[in-house]
């Protein structure tokens, strides 16, 4: 599945919820079921710190593809990260670098795109791309 | 609720309060961050720009004189509001933060040397911490912190012990922006003065909630911001006793603050102009004066009493929710409630309350050391103004209850 196919799948899933309450209840479910990050990866270098919540993001390379793991102390943020990982994980650095993320806006969580809210989802995306860039440089 | 105030009429003065967010009526409980503005304040800004805009203190022409007069009248309004002895003791700044930075710089450079101590408390927001740390880096002073107890009240015994011959200044919040604690500043000032130590009071959270009399308090410096007291953004006040302000060097250099300038030497203007370099915010000052008159129409005592009822009601109702933890339960408390429910993250709670139309603050409230002391990352903070109602508190309580059930 390409990154865009994965995004479209998420958009389709969210289109089934008629109100925001259900969307957030789903995000909370997703957040609660996100695989925890390796404790060893919870180091300052992997931390994206903001005013609101903390996010740890780690990446590893497997057969030319980048695999992400992440965690946050806020459950809704964790839910959003789990979507982000679902979309971005398991692709080549080039695919990740070229990806344009439109699903957050389309599933009605646009407010989480602002630079300070949700600890800057934008900074998470930026960090994901930086990892991709690093792996690309290495290969 | 039992009050002499006509809250419905007051709300009608604030157009923003009748708007909706996400198709729900807005419940605005982020007043400790900034207050909403009554129509008269916004109209005052409009009036200055439409009718009397001209740079002040410079022109001989009619408009400049009108504008100058309005600006200086506003200074007198502020003077009367906090009962300062002289209008030249009122310095207009950009806000509380700039006022504290001014003192940290001008007072710090003049009176503080390596090893000297500045005393603050464990409940200061960053504006009353960082300027002193900058001074520490420049001059090698020592920053000492007065602890507080589990109710969020200052440990006055510790305060007494921390005062030393090396203490050059005590800088303390009148009201904690996180816990709502009203600090015993009159007592603090009296004790500091017994050792000839001046005191700066950060009144950012106080001036819109209680009558403040700087002479009765005997404060050496008292600072606050316009935007938290129904006034405009970008203007604030530094009150300083004349005897101190006379001794302090200017903070910024430029126009307005000079008497004469040659390339060899500049002499400075008299107070208050010595500290007001550049074109002052003469629009903001007039609007601030209007905001003060607006509050005075009702009386700070009546405003404070009504807000206290809101606080008590909200505390009682919120405590009915399972797992509710309120941070700050001082006997003397202003209308701020910081809370968490069980282990639900403040960001999760805040996000969902927002969707229900309720504006609260979440996070560390620019008081990270305080959060550290409490052993938490942040709280949800609901802070009330006198335009808020019991019904809005009911909406908050219902929303918190609904949200906590989602986790």
C-alpha cells in the first residue's frame, strides 16, 4: 500500500463517524492500543517537547524501509501518532520525503496541525522526514 | 447567585461572549491568560484613531495636545486606581513582563553585586523568574525561592529565614496564576522593610479581582498588564515609589526619555518620561483608562465578591466528580481552579473540553518550576471573570464529567 492509499483508507474510516465525539473516542482507542516504544528509545534525543504534551519518536531501518515507533503521555496525541505511523512507516526514505500529508486535515483534525497544539503535529511530521533523510544519506 | 451586579447586562457589554464555537455557546474560562474586552474599551481605541490620533508630547498642534492630554489623564486614572501618591510614579510599559525586566535591569545593575540575593517564591510564573536569572548571569547574584505548603500557601517561616543581609529585593506574585493563592503581600512587605529590603509585587493576576492600594501595602514596585484587566494588549504598568525610580537609570534609550542630547552627553528627562523611551502606546493608555473606569463602575469589591462565589460554587461542583484533584486550596484564594481528573492527561481533557465549547487553559501555565514542585506536567485551569455565570460553571462540570467517562 502506498502512503496515499494508506491516507485514503484512514479518511474512509473516519468518514463513518458522524460526530467529533466518536472520532475522538476512536482516537483514544487507537492511542490506548499503540505499541509502546522501547524504553531504551525514551531518550532526550527522541523527545519532541512542547507546551502541551511530550512525544517520543524513534526510527529503524529494515530492508531499505523506515519503521517508526512513537509514544506520548497524552492519549489523543498517541492516537494521532498511531495514524501517522500507520501511514508513514514501512516506506522507503524517498517515499517518505515526497509524501504530502493531507489526511489529518481531511478527517477533521485540522486544529491539530497548528504549530503549538498537539505539540505540533507538524514537528512530528518534520521529525519523520528528518529520519528519512538521515537513512537516505546513509544508504 | 447573590450579587448586586447585573450579570446579564454586563455580559451584553462583551460581544464576544455571545458567539458560538463548534456550534456551541462559548464558555470562556481562560481569563487568567487574558480577559475579554467590553465595548467601551474597543470604542475608546477607535475614538483615538478616528478623532485624536497624533504623536504625543511633541507637537504644538491641536491634535497632539489633545492626544497628550488623554495619555496623561490615563496615567492619573491608573494612579487613582492603585492609589499611588504621584502620577509620575506610574510608568507605562508593554506589560508585566517588561515591567519586571525593567526593574531586574535598572535596579539590578544599580544595587546588585556578586553574591547578593534576590528572593522570589515557588509559585512565580516565568516572567518573575527568567529576568532574575538573566541578572544572575550578568552579575552573579543568587536567586532564592520561598517554598509553599500542600495547600499552596507560602511558608512564611521559611520566608523569614531566607531574608538575609545579602537580600537586595523580594519579588512576589500577589496572586498565583496557577493555584489562585492570594499571597500575604502586606505582611511580606512589612517584614522585608523591617530589614530595609524593597519589595516588587507582581499584580498581574490581582488588579482585576480585588482593590489594590499600593500605599496601604507600602509596595516599592507594583506591576500589572492591561490585557488581563479588560484593557488592551501591549500596555502595562510599572508603579514605583518615587524615591526608587529617581535612583534607577533608564532602561531603554531614545526619544521621549531625554532632556538634552549632544554627542558627548545626554541628560535624562524627569519621571515618568525617563523610563518611557520612544513613542508610548498612547492609544493603549487611553483604552486602559477606559477599562479601569469600566471596572470602577461596579467596584472591585463587588467584582471580587461575585467571583469568589463562582469559585466556591465551581469548587463544590467539580469535587463531586470522581478522581478530581484540585491544585491549590489556600484559605485566601482568587477565582482560579487548577485541576486534573485521575490520570487523564491535561491535553486530552483540554482538547475535548474545547470541542464542547469550553475554553480552559492546559499545560504548565508558564510556571514550570511550580509544576515540578507539584510533581506534575501540567493542569487544566479554569479561571473566572465577573462576566461568567453559575450556568457556565454547570456547563464546565457537565463537560468534565462527560469527558472523563471517555477514558
